[in-house]
């Protein structure tokens, strides 16, 4: 059983880990620095919803052998699919810019100019995916996911009051101001990002996972989602412990890493920076990949990591163009990176409810899912999630 489980591990952990990207780490860091441990209960409350949404996406892929966008086209037609794909693609492109900003910020903390780090990172990410097979790429991305443990170590170095952390996790508190509400929406959008469902389902299909392996593969999906939210909690704990009492304002993960150094020591800054770099590289590889998968599946074009340029020109071309554009934009002087991040999160927030409704209608369609439709409990929890979002 252990060998069988190891055989299906990958898609769930990679998709959920990639959600803790530069924008996500920045959002969690700001939440901790601004409001201390106050927002931790939201992460606990969102975890079941995140697990449920990811499980449905993975199950659809295992049952049908098709990506999410292909199922949307078959079930709802070309027009809704086209609109959803345009929004997803531009949201992913804007978020990819934010990932290269994360790479630039992390490497600048190590004294490396973005003029050097961003082009090298873009080339490495491009070569990894365009030149690698699915199995090879998956191993590298899983390795990058493991580096998130740096945030766990950073939290312990910060020396929080674990009793207070535990109370905050289970005690709902809301601060009645607009900034708190906006940040709460940001937490939701970065925790359950729309592109993660496309990525997970495409990876399940690309890996060749079928419904026969699903009983094991779903553990990869559920554990990946839970682990990603646990890491997010540790990021909030670190900045809440060190930066909130000192009243230090920050706007990004790079700001957080710099601010940690004088208060929690150079090791905390280094761990935070390493985590930011790994997260940004992981997401910079994954986001263009998701957009390319989704668009190609939606319009019936060849897509997949094991396909050559001649076999899948649109897939490889879309992936390459997003990486080149994302890296080039970061090198422009005077760019409002925070603004770009916010725009991408707003588009994600607008897209998420529609995609979740599409998902619910597909996953409950017996013509598509057969006997693997949602249970009654799953439907109650899923519709509740959509209403909250």
C-alpha cells in the first residue's frame, strides 16, 4: 500500500503548495503583521472547503480522463468556456508577474540584482517544463514543495505564545474595519485560487491516474490541501509574533523577511527568504502551465508535458509566452507590483464562484460522473462554500 501511495503522490501536493505563492505569502505576512493572531481562525475554517473543492476537481479528472476546461466546454458550450478561459489566462499572466517579483525580492535579500536573477529563473523554469517529461517535472516540483518546511522552522525561531496561537485558531474574531474585510477576502482568494482546480485536474489526467487509483490518490489531494493551509498558519504566526507587537507595517513577503532580521535574527530572515524563493519558482513554473493546459483543453488542442513542440505547438507557445512576458515586465523600472498582485486577486475572486458552480453541475451529472457523483453531505458542504465565497 505504501508503494502504491507513493506512486500516486504528486498532483495534490504540488497544486496546493503552489497556492502558497509570492502573493499568498505576502497576504499571510500582512495578515500576521497587521492583526496578529486574529485571522488564524479563518485559515482553520477554510481548510475543509479547500479540501472539498480540490477533492472534487481530482475526482472529475480520475473519472473522466479530461481536464476541467474540456468538461466545461462539453457541458456548457463554447461561449462560457471562452469567457472563463480569457479571465483565467489573464489572471494567471498577472499572477506570474507577481511570482517573478517574488524571485526578484528574495534574491535581492541575498544581494543578487533582479537584472541577473529574473532572466536566469525564467530560463530555468522554461527549460524544466519544456524539456522535461511529466515524471521529471513532478519530482522537481515536489522537491520545491518540501522547502515550505522553512516556514515551520521560522515560526519556532520567532518563539510565539503557543497557548495564544491555539486560542486564536478556534476563536472567531472580526475587526470591524474595511482593511480587515479586504484582507479576509484576500485570504479566501489566495487559499482557494481558481487556477488550482485546473492545475490539479490536468495533472491527475497527465499522470494517468484513473478511478481505480483514486482511493489512494485522493489522500494526496486531501493531505496536500491540509498541509498547505498549515504552512500558511505558520507564516501568519511568524509575522504576528515578531512584527505585530513592534507595529512594523509591511506590504509584501520581501518586506516581512527584511523586517524579521533585526527582531528575530538573520536565520529567520534567511528561512523566510528561502521559502519565498522556492514558492515563487514553484508557482512561476505552475501558473503558465495551468493557463496553457486550460486554454488548450478548452479548444481541443494537444496539451501535456510529454508532448514535443511539433505535437503541441499551442501548449508550448502559450507557456513560453507567459514566462517571457512575466519576466520582461518585472525588469521594467517603476512598476507597481502590489497593484498587479491586487488586480490578479480581484480577477481570481470574480472567477471563483462561477467556476465552483460549473464544477458542482458537472460533478453531479450522472452522464459524466456515473456513480461517482457527489454525496448529499458533499453537496451541502460544497454549496455552503460557494455561498460564503
